[in-house]
C-alpha cells in the first residue's frame, strides 16, 4: 500500500493572505485557517477548541487566493503536509514549521 499525505480543512481565515513573488516571478501566498471543534464535556458544559493551520499556495492558485480571500473568509483547502526548515538568523538555531501546501 502507498503512503498518503492529504489534508482537507474547512475554516475561516484569521487575517488577509500575504503574497510575495520569487526571483523568477512565481507567486507564493501564505495564510492561516482556523478550524473549531465543539463538544459537551462530562459536566454538560459546551466546549470549543480552535486549531490554527498555516497554509501556503503557489503560482496561479496563490494569485487567485491573494485577490479573493480576506480575513474572515470561509475556505476549503486541500493539500499535503510539508515541514519547512531553516536556521534562525540571530541564533543559528535550527527551526521548523509544519504547513499545508494547498493544491485546491
């Protein structure tokens, strides 16, 4: 059986997307999606937990997202998990962050 790396989210944008362009002109848009889970605890009290997911899109999809998405927009994203790694500019410590590379 092959491995599967697939993420689907329906949620709301926490802020307007941020778009930048690479040296060769490829658009890269980043945004965060909030998804909330609701349940009732053992004492009968309503509970909510919100998870924030960092998303990145590339190319034409990134340009469309930057134009039409805004803070509070309800979105559906589908993509795969990717771990971005870099070194901290001040301390040279290794850093990493998991992000969703948006495909649709």
